[in-house]
C-alpha cells in the first residue's frame, strides 16, 4: 500500500496521493502553528513566574548585599537554581559589574536559547532609596519544552490519528468509487472481442449515473462503430489480398536478387575478386574460433607486390590493375578449398591457412614467390614481370588471434622488404 502511494501506477492512486499530500501539508502547517502557539504561551507563563520570583527574592538579596552577607547570598542563589524554571542567576552591582553569576548547566551543555527577567535591587535608608545593583533570572527553551512536552504529545497523537483515519478513508472511497470501476472497465475492455454479440459489449456493475457509466456507454458505441468498420475492411481486404500477395512475391524476389548482389559487393574486392579486408578478417576469426581449429595450427601469409608504384608510374594504372588480377589468380591456383585470400588494400594481400603449420605455410609461400617471379605478363604488347615479398606467421593450437597473426606476419614482411624484397620471412 505504501509503495503504491509513493510510486502510483494508476489514476486513482495518483489522485489519492495528490489529495492526501495536500491534506498532509495543511495538517502539518496547522500542527506546526499549534506547536508554536503552545510554546509561546508557555514561555509567557514562565516569564510571568520569573517576575513573581524576582519580586519574592528581591528583598532578601538586597538585604544580603547591603549587609555584605555573602554566605546568605550564596544560599539564596543556590536555592533559586534548584527551582525548575530557573537555569541561571546574575547579580550585578550598581556599576553593572558582575558580583554573582551562576548556572545550573555546564558550558558544554548550554540550552538552545535563554530568556530572562531583570529587576533593580535597592535599600531604603532614612526615607531614600539607595540603588545596590540588578538581579537577573534566566530560563531556557528546554524548560519550556519540558513544560509543553505533554501538550505537544497530545497534539502529535491527535494529528497522527486523524491522518491515519483519513488515509484509510481516502483509500476506501477512491477504491470504491474510482479504482474498482476502472479496473472492471479495463478488464472488460481486455476481454472484449469484436463479433456478433450485439451492441452492448461492456456491462459494468456500477449503477450510479456518473462519468464512468457515461464512459461505458461511449465505449460501447465506439465498439459498435469499430465492428462495422471491421466488416467493411474485411470485404475490401478479400479483394486486395491476392493482388498484394502477387506484388509482395515479385518484390521479394527482386529484393533477394539485389541483396545477393549487395552481399557479394560487400564481401569481395570489385577488381580482383578476393575477399575485402573486413570480410577476410571476419571469416578468418570465425574459422579460428571453431572447436576443431582450436586443436590444430593455423598460419597467416602477408604479401606485398614489390615496386608496384613503379609499375603504375611506368605502364599506367590499367596495367597495374591487370597485374593485381594476375597476381590474385596465380595465388588462388596454389590454395586449397578452405584457404582464404583477401586484398587488404592497394597491392597488399593476405592468405589465412587453417589447419596448416608453419613449415607447410613457408613452403607454400616460397612456391607462390617462385611462381610470381617466373611469370611473364603480356599486356598491350608489353612484357611485365614483377616479384612479391612475403611474411609468414603461425599459431599452435589456437594460442593466437587473427590480429596477432597479422601483426607478426607484418613484422616479417617488413623484414623481407628490408633484406632486398622477393623473399619469404617466417
């Protein structure tokens, strides 16, 4: 109940929270005013009692001052501090110099606030008044709170009882006249199914003429209108269904053809027909992650055509493209069915060899190097020769990722370039 009040999920709970929150705020304000009024009245009462006490002890204290009877003065002050309403006594001489200053509390336990009364001390001699000093009696907020504690408790208990009773009355009233009818309405709306069941499809147990009963009537009219519209839509749908099915089938076939073309374009390099960089690495990772591949070696060959920029600058980019196509076909002729060939960019290619150890991979790389070096490519009457540098890396039992194999092969390829090109480095 408390959770639904704090986090309401429906209209009735939200309405209950708003109404009760307003009432709670007003009750808290009124109770606070009652507390403040009671506190102020009690403080005024204690102030009056302090004045009466001053009038009572003024003469004995004045006598002690006149006679310099310090012992009697100390006894009077000690007696005053034992009274429930007094927490401090100050006696000052006629020059406002403190003669006696005593408190019933320690310095570390001072009350929140103090209030005092003050009266003049004098002695009558030969018909004239001789001013002796000033008497101050102090009381505190703690004295007031002790006095009004019982009244505060009654006010608080009364407020809590009223809040509790009204809270449950709010819950009952809102549940009886709003939440329950709305739940019933929502339940019947969930259960209703359009069909030949007559016009009235929602029948609430509410008999009063109110907004919910009017809502029931409007919803029944809406359901009847929806039923008529549904029948009309069904008639139109039957005439269009065959046409739509044919159109969808044709469109699906066209989309399938386009998707196949897009998939092929996205997976393969448009010039050489080798896998593009992204698809090459994705497929290699997939092959390396298979359980059978985790139990065997895999190798990676990274290849870069030597002086390819010279070929482009000398013979033109068309010839350069033909060299790349020739290179791709020459490499594919030496690969197995499950091996991967990819163009990583420009004249850089890579081969992933699942289930092949380092020695077999190096032997394959050397065959590729020799095959490329011995090839003669004739284009437009020009004889073109070129070479390739290769770096080989391998992992045993799936201990390296494809990215790690690529990095290792890249280091070896760089070494082959540094050592004069047309080499295989492992």
